[in-house]
C-alpha cells in the first residue's frame, strides 16, 4: 500500500495517501461484513425469505374447496335447510288447562270447598289431518336437495375461478422467465457491442440504441414480476389466506393437452353432471311437494280434549272435540299459487337445459379455435422466429448485418414467444371453461 501511495500522491501532498487509506478501510469493512454474513448462513445481498411450497392446479382447487370462505358460507345453507327438516317433523304440542270456580271466601271450610267449588283439569291435543306432517317433511327434504345442488354449483364456480386465476399466474410466471432469459441474452449483446465500440468497430449512436433497447428489456422484466405478484395475491384470496403461506409458488407450467371428446359426448355428460341443471330438476320436484303440502293444509285439523271436573262433590270426566268448518278458507289461494309454481319450475328446467347446451357449444368452439392457434405456433412459427433471431445476432456480431435488422429480429422473437404463451394460456382457459360447462374436470 505504501508503494501505491507514493505513486498516486503528489510530492508534498498527503491527500493521495489519505484517500488510499480510506479505500483500504472500506474494502476491509466489506470483507468482514461478507464473512459475518457467511457465518450466519446468509449470503450477502440475498433475500432473507425462504422459498415457499409449490402447489399444482389440482392442489389449488382442493385448497379452495376446503378453505374458501365464500364457499364455506354457502355450505351453511345446507345445514340451515336440514334444520328446516327438523322443524317440519315437529308434532303439535299438547295443551294443558286448569281452572277453579266458585271458591268461597266466607266460611271456606273443607266441606264448602268440596260441595260448592268446581275444579277442572283438561289435556288437549290437535290431530293433523290430510298427512300434513308427512308433506311438510317431504317438502323440506326436497328443498334441501335443491340447496345441495345450488351449493355444488357454487363449488363449480369457485373451481373455475381458481383455475382461471391459476392459469393467469402461470402466464405471468412464464412471462417472467421469458423476460429474464431475454434480458440475459441481450445483456451479452450489449457487452459485445461495448467491446466493439472500444475497438472502433461500432458507432456511439448504435451503442446508444442498443442500451436504450436494454432498458426496454429491464422494464419488461419489472412489469412481468409485478403481474406475477398480483396474480399470486389474487389466487391466494381464492384459496384462503390461511391455506398457503405468503411466499408460495406454482408447480405447474403452461402446457398443451389436446381435447379428445366430441361435442355430443360432452353434451351428454353435462346433462348428467351439471349441478345447476340438477338444481332446476330438483326445483321441479320441490314445487310439486309444495303443491301437495298446500292441498294438505287445506284439510282442517281436529282438536280433542279430555277434561276432569270436580263439581258438587262429584268427580266427572268430559271428552271434547272441535274442528274449524272449512266454509270460506280452504287454502285455495296457496293451492293455486303452488300450481303456478310448478309451471314456473318446468320452464326453469327447460331453460337450464338449453343453457347447458349453449355453454357446451360455446366452450367447445373456443377450445377448437385456441387449439388451432397453438398448433400454428408449434408447427414451425416459433422455431422460425428463434432461428431468425439467432442468425441475425450471429451476423450482427460479425458485422454482416445491420443493427436495425438485429433489433427487428429480436422484437419478432419476443412477440412470437409472448403470443405463444398467451395462446397457451387462452387454450388452457377455454379448456377450464369447457370443464365448467360440462360440470366435471374429467374430459377424457
């Protein structure tokens, strides 16, 4: 260090030695900090957060079905409907009556109470006619079946939303990987261009153009990372924040899986598995049960009472019956309403069936269209764009091609790669839309 000090300093001036001493202390400080970080098991500048677990699409769907709070809230409707079944099965409570008449306030002796006072004790019960309890129970069970199908349809929606968001995150992850590869590849071009500039083989104007283009690659990488972070946060909300840690990752990749089933097979399967169609079909059954219950409620119940009486020293028993005369109110309004409700349920079932057919056809056509786009990319366009980029880069580095030709080939390669990834994600999304339309994830 003393030799460097004497070489860098001016005779009679100690500023060079002081600067060199400061630089020496700075280097030593950095060295000791690096050693300390290494001893603590952490590399200098490395992130303190470890990598989280990687989940697949199917695992994400399982987590959403288990922890999604909106779905958990919807499932309580089944329990509420089952509680209504319990209410429907309850029988009428018996009635207890007790009265005491003619209690003497003067000369209240035991003989007077026995001979003058009257004591009555009665127990009554209402006997339901028309099978009301049976109809109530059946109507409640049919309504529970409707609610179960509606909750299944909510699960179908959650599954699709989870798969959709997972694929969006996969696209963002793929874009990050592409942006990182492009940045590293173009950084090598920048390094070569700087060497050419120092050697006088490249003008400063072309070097500045290349550096400006490098900024575009860096911006693309930052935007891709932002999109990935936002997609992972949105997916975590669907999965439930307690189901995965904050630093979780995706295990799958964008992939092409051709569809093998035909349109007719998909439509036939959908008619058997779509939960919203099942809900409409069970809604028709529930409407018929409500009609039968309304008819049963038109029958008037009989109330029977057995009463024990103590009058004038005698113990007697009375048996009483009472029933409302159905002269004006025979529940005819509710009977008419439930009859119309059956017609409504029938039309709803037909509309649900038509919706299923339409959804299947639209989703199937979307899958076929996106499949053609993916196959076009894989048929040769991707390789052609990559070969064009590689040839242009090789020629430019050896002075056989212009800078504009190289940058144009680089942009075409990036555009084709981004387009291919978007086509893959579009195909996977349309496939998920078809799974939702069919009502099952098994399309094989």
